[in-house]
C-alpha cells in the first residue's frame, strides 16, 4: 500500500475524524463493560447503542457534562425512546441506562446515583406464546437450500443446527472447528453466560457440516466453522447475520412465519417435542436452559392439556 501511494496509483488514506466527547465517553464505557463487567460482546453492542443515543440526545457534539444531569433528564428520555420499541427491547434499554448511570457515578462524573430514577418498563414474563411453525414448513425451508453452491451448503448446515438442535444464533456464530468431535459424534455448544455443554450430533447435521467444510468453506486461518463467503474471509460478526440468513430462507421457501429470526426454529423444535410427548424437563435439557422456569412457557402451547 505504501508503494502504491508513493507511485500515485492510489489515494492517501483518509485522515480519521476526531471523536466527539460523547463518542469518547461511549468507547470508555464499552471498555469498562468488557474488561470489568466481562459482558458478552452482543450485550455490550446493545448497551452502547442505547447509551450512544442518550448522549447524542442530551449533549449532541458538545462536552459531556454529566454532573448537570438530574432525575428529570433521566425520566424524560425513557418514554420518548421506549414509544417505538417492543417491550423486551425497551426493557433492555432501561437496563443499559442503569448500567451507564452506575458507571458514571462510579467515575465520579455524577454526584448522585440516578439509577433509581430510570423508569421501569412493563414486560410481564410468560405473557406471550412462543412463535413457532408447523413441522412441514420447516422441512420446506430446509429443502430450498441450493446444496450445489458453497453458500447453499453453508446455509443448509446452519439451518439444520437451528432446526434439529435448537441452537441460538450466537452459538452458531461462535462455533469453532475444535468444538466438533467427529469420533464421538458430539458438538460442544458455548451458550450464554459462559456456560457450555456437549450435545449429540445427528447424522443429518454432521453430514451437512462435513460437506460444507470439504466443499464450501473458504481456505483461511480462522478457526470458526462458518465463514463469510466474500472478503474479508472471517467469521460472522454477530448473530444478526444468522437472523438475516433465516429471513432469506423463509422468503425463498415462501413460508409466512410469525417472526423472521433464528429463535423461530428453536421455538418450533420445543413445540414439536411437546406435541410428541416430551416433558418440559426434557425440552429444557435440550435447549440448555439454566432454569426450568424458562422452559415452562412452552407448556402454554399444549392447549388440550
């Protein structure tokens, strides 16, 4: 690159713009979340999105004068932002706000602890039904993968992991080559909160992954199982890519679904197991829930019982 620039073949690199005080403060908060709180990268991304929005709304590009914040500023921001958000996402926003205000108080930038001023969002647990599909549409989605192409082989393996093992999108993204034990026929799944578990690898799923590794995965130094097909040849950045893949697969198969994300297959697997006579405890074991209370929501879809 230096040679080409000296020869005048390519332009000089752009000078990076100086960060605003709000951006600088947000970056420092993100470092705190990763190093001191040890939060997952997806959680940090969500928190920073809401904090960035709050600082931009309150201070724009000017100095971040958090000492001037009062309870009225905190209370007034939440209803404005929560108005266009679903309850679960609005609840996550308030959690991020409390974490940020706790951090600002810890640094001494806020004299009073304003975390108690953040309003709560009404989001009752067990209030909704799991959004799932009947078994036939799931098989139609799986059948529409073009296994003659590298992308089709990759998507086929990913969709089978979602549909047969109920993996979360983030668990698919973080899957490493070392996590698959071909001799024992099992796969190590690294779940939320640092928990991990070994699960049996069904023949159908194992064959799809092996086909992708042999005939679809680009040659690269990464140890991730599933890779981007276009440069840069790295693993997926986050779970959003998996949810986008699922949405495209549903459209390709012409399936109308109550939701378009990866959890759709997880909910469908649990609902199908319940209809076939599996107990709530067995479903919770397959889905790797830490608490049985998390699994009991699937009991609501058994209307006859």
